[in-house]
């Protein structure tokens, strides 16, 4: 049997939507979804032998540079969700990992793609993909969804702002704020209630945040109906993330 | 066959310890454990027909008044954990729900007990247990662990303090800060790193917190080696929770 080396190596994982994955109205939040993607990405990277622990031996760790999530429907509290992921492509020192989010009947709730870069632990600079890793990626890129454009635009005119104090409890194994909190924080300044379910969310991670820092979450509606967000460190004004969200016209949004 | 009406109605649920359930060192945190207990408690209350949604029809909701957790070993990231829970006793307008936390081999990682009170949604006052609920409780109290004393003591002399800004993302279906964050916040002021694994944690919930409020997390070591904590709202000085933790002498602690 001829092996199809361009076929993606798919890993699947089931999640039950917990209380803490859901918003105040008991429907899954974008933060809950981001948590599922993070969980399966970490799990699969380990399975393939290029997880954080293994990379750390070479003085390198993975950094999530960008993630784009497109949701058709958010699951509800208690619902079973299957997430599939696979190494999707290698591009110029960046690895891409894609996702599909399915309900119990196999219907697609959403898709996502993510861009990862190896970071040198000593210099904290982004480096090149370690050798021997390309074998795990398909010869032909295999994406569940395309990135919407080359980069997330910079927010210029601020319409709303919220202050956020980063806590110890937000810190993860890399010693900085876990990236799922950036999803949460980006939506903290939105007017209205706490149900945060954008139709799409495109996030670009630009700097680290640590406990004790104050992060300013800013946003402004754009002419095309989308919303631009920025997370900015109060002390030095550095952008830690840029985000663009789009919202369905119905109650699916806020 | 004679029915054993004193046998507890046990519900079991399996959890895989997620990245977000673990601390910076990839071992499960007390917040992760508190999340498991919350999840299965909500699930089982619904199964038995006295979940929040059902109670709400009578204008009542459940309020967690106190929880006591005793851990022998914290699970690690990726580990499978089974949690068992059951209605343990009815006492003077309070319902008790107990828990056992087991590893994949059935060894006991920890035990917990919790005290619940029905709250009138209109007056926000604690009420009496609705009729018809006693059938779900054992005739003889069936506890996995006893509460350590009648109440958690008040913290008097403050040794350390941390400021916490409650966020929208902390809010749950009851419209106030989800109780698992109180576990996290109580440990925010401790000296040292972010690994928060007390041997025991006894928490008394006294008031609500909502988004935008500043909560002062305070603590002080006591003569008996335990640590007393208080979560206090900055604006009106109200105690939202009192906590007592004990710590193992080894690295199991902090």
C-alpha cells in the first residue's frame, strides 16, 4: 500500500463544555473554544514528539503567533464537542496547525488555523524550525480555513477601553499570561453584556504579559462592520495583542 | 429486593486535567480541582431535578455557602481523574454534597464536602429547602470528610495583600463572580511562586462580587501553622469570603 505522505496526521479529542467554558447564558464562549484548541494543540505536539518539553531540551519553545477562529455555532453547556487538529503546513520558519470543531453528529461548528514560531529560551527571540520536524507536515498545505489577510491591522481611534489587572492565576507553563486570557480580555471592553461570541476572531500575539501588569483592552467599530481590538501594556505602551472580530447580525453576537 | 434508602445516590464524572486546570509547573491546581467539583455538582443537581434551572422556576437558586477540600495528591496535566459526588445530608435549611476525587487506579487523591443554601432570587435572602427534595438525601448523613469546625475564622492581622480587579470573564450564570475564582484569589497574595496546592482549603462564601469591583486578597500565617485568608471588597469593606488553608511541609505545598 502506497503511503499518502500528503495526508494530514489528524488527532481528535472530545470535550464536554464545562460551566467555566460557557458564558453567563450557559452557551460556550470564544474563551472556552480557545481553551479546547490550546488543549489539543499541546497534546498533539507532545504525541508527535515536538511538544514544549522536547523542544525545551534544544533551548527552544513554541510561541503562538496568530490564531484565526471562524464559528458557525457555539456549543452549549454540557454539550460534547470533538476537536480535530493536524500539522497543516510549514512556511518560512513558521509552523501552521489547523482545527475543525464538530458536534456529536459530526456537523462542523467551526474551523481554526494557528501560526507557531519557535522561540529561543535564552534570547527570547524567534528562531527557525528545528530540523527533523518537516516529516510531520503534509507536502501540500492542508488548511481548514485561510488566514484573512497577512496581518491584523493596528487599532487607531479608540472607542472604548477597559483596564485589566493580570493575575498570578493567569500565568501558564511558559511563565506568562496564558493566551486564552487574551481572547477574554479583547472582549472585556465591548459594550453590553458578557456573552462573547464573535462569528470570527483573528488574533495576533505580539508580546508577553506577566502577573501584576495592567493591560488596557481597547476597541473600536470599523467601517466594514468588524471590530478592531488592542491589548496594550499600561507601563510601556507595548501592544501585547491585536485582534479583529466580526459579528453576526442576529443574537448570535452580543 | 429491599431498597437501601440510606445509600447515597452517587454520580461519577471523568476529567482530563487540562492546561488551564494546571499551574505553571504542569501540576493540577486547587482551582482546577474546584472547577471539577463545581462541574459535577451542577451536572448531578440537574440530573436529580433540583438543578438551578428547576429551582429558578420556584424563584430560588442554589448558593454555595462553604466548601472544604482535603487533597493527598494533586493530579498532573493530562492525567485522568474520576470525581464522585452524592447528596450527603440535609441540615437546618442547608443541603450537603460530598465528593471523592480518584485517580485512574481508583486511589483517593482527595475528598471534599460542600454546604448549599437556597436563595430567594427576588429578595437575595437565604431561604428554606424546597419540599420534596429530602427523598434524594440519605436518611443517615453520608460524608466523605467532616467540616473542620463550625466556621472559618476571621482574619485579623494582615501579613500580605494583593489587589484583584474582577473581570466580566469571571462572571457566571448567576451574574456574579464564579466561585472557583475565589479559590484562585485567596492564594493570590501568598509569597513565592504560582504553584498553589494547599493540603486543605476551607472556604466560606459570604457575599457576591461583580465585574469592575476591586477585591483585596489578604492573608496571614497563624500560630498553628495554617494560613487565614480574606477576600474583601475595596469599596464597602464587605468580606466576600473567608478561607483557611493548611500546607504540607514538603514541596507539595508552595
